[in-house]
C-alpha cells in the first residue's frame, strides 16, 4: 500500500499547479490544527482537480494487462492458469 500511496502523491505533486502544491504540503498534510477529516477532503479535492484517479487507474490497468500477458507466456495447460487469471480479474473488480 505504501508504494501505491507514494505513486499517487508523486503524481499529485507533478500534476498540480504551483498554487495547489503549498495547499497540499503545508495547509493540509503538515498542519496539526486541521482535523484529519478536513485533510482528507482537501487532498481529495486536489486529487480530483489534477486527475490523479484517472492516471492511477490507467497505471493499474497497464500493469494488469502486462501481468496477464506474462501469464499467457507460461507453458502449462490453460486449466492450470485459469484460477490465477480468475483471481486477478476479481482483484481488478474490487474497490470500484
């Protein structure tokens, strides 16, 4: 989870406009006087503005397709790969 969060935060910093960076860095993430619920709302707003969700979902889809491509290269009977492929597809359906 930490790597995914890091990727999301890196995308946020790279994509956000300069006036949004201080809002996320100092006012939202570092300010102990702001309630956690308000921090979450503030970060989500910036995420939505810069399109982090779409970028992250595209990355996930790309890795998923790459993994299925690697699974297809394995030389075993298709029945033996079916359970793993079904599991991977179920993982992709969660949290939507």
